[in-house]
C-alpha cells in the first residue's frame, strides 16, 4: 500500500494495513529474498491487467493474479506460488493447474465452490478436517483459531514444528500450514526492506508519492541483487549511503552552498569544482624566445576581485594563473571565488 490521503479516484481504504488509505499495489515477490519480480497498480474495479483472458466474471483479484504471472512469464514453467486469502479461490487454483503452476494459500470459506463441511464443522483445539477434489486439497485446522488452507501441492499430512515456550511438547500442524508459513513472506519482506530507509516525502501530487514508493522498492531489489551477485561487505544502511553519495557526485546540477534561497534556477556546476579533476599547481612556462624564464601573470581570483597580484604559478589542467594562497583554494572550492570587499 502506497500511503495517500488526498483526492484520487482509485484510492482504497484497507483497515488492516499500517497505511489504511492509499494506492494498492499488486506484487509478485520471491518467497525467501523478497525480490519483486512484477508489479501492478490497482486503478479500479474496471481495470483488467490480464492480456490473455478477457473473462471479467472471475473478478479483479483473479485477473490480477493471472495477469501478473503472465506478464512476468511464470506460467507453464512449474512454479509454486503462495497467496493469502484475498486472492485464493478454487476457480483460480483450477486455472493455475491448467497453466502448469502449483499454488497454496489461505482461503476464505465464503469463496465459491468451497466445501460445505469446512463451513459447518466447528473444530476443537488441534482439530483437522479436509476435503479433496482431484489434486485440490481444502483443509481447516484449529490452533488458537481456525485456519483454512487451499493447496494443489500438499497431502493431508501432519508435521511437527519447534515447540513454543508455553508448551512442553512440539506443535503439530498440517504440512500445508507449515510450508505456507515458511514461504509466504516475500511481499512482507520487500515492504520491510523498502521501509527501513524510506524515501517517501510529503507532496500534493499522488504520482510523485507513487514514484517515490517505486524507487524504494527498486532500492530493495538492488540490495538483494548486490547480496546475491556482488562482492558483499555492505550492510543495508551502508549500501543506501553509497547509492546516495554516487548520485550526488554524478549530478550535473546541484544547489550552491551558501547561495541565497529563492526560485531562481540553479545552473550547472562548473567543471573546476569537480574534486576528481586533478587540479595541481605548476610553474608558468615562458613563451618561446622570451628572455624572462620566470614570467608573471595576474592571479585570476584577485583579477576578478578588482585587485592586482601577480603569480608564477597556474593550474596544469585549466591553465589559469593562480596564487598559492588563497587563489587555488578559493578558485576550486567556491562557486563565487571573488575576494570579499574590505570594510
């Protein structure tokens, strides 16, 4: 959810989200690392992101899942996907099975074609009930509260997990619930990483807020790729700082330190202020055939300040005659290098 409280036709309200008002984003993320592979912005009930199937009767959530998986090329490749109860339904799972894609996720019992036995049966603690239709398993299990799971990749089997502090014996759960808990965290992981060093700022334009949100997700993706293919040695904080520093150094326009505030446009930073240009002093070379082998020239800094001071040195890159003190320091560190007027 990209936070936004202003006027917007496709703004949504989700009371269970940390940011209750905003722009909804559908995301496909890798389950372990949280790398975002594809994204779609919800722009209303009439929005149809699926370029293949034009069936509107299945609803927006169905079309969002199928459209995202098709656009990122995950269908017909044997992938396993995990969804929450907002998307899961027997109709969606049947279509995914036809596309050679396995799925597992929690499900709402009010979805169409869900078994009536799961709706009517009340379970005691650690109770399990399941129904199967071909490869599709519908299961309900109760720990502290009832959890309903829909899966095409699991059997109705029970497994053990680490014991809790409040129990002396290991916790027994269905395998489908254990693997759902293990792999259903990619989107949450991506959100977590993008919020560590948030770039969101207050603005009156919704598209600016959305752009900043996309930049935050892009930064999280970049760090994940760096961890996998880079040399390592960077924490997330140091990685973000390195990106910020590189962007500042590579910018061709930047505010001038000490300049007056206002609406006046800032021009390009002079090349002489680039610290990596390698400005070093050297002696001014005499002209061919000249009798004076140590010529003097007026210092540029003093000349622009209306003063006359001669020097034997110049920059070997810019060829500007500059005195050692304070000419070189002022010319290569200040936008306005002229000497201050004496009072």
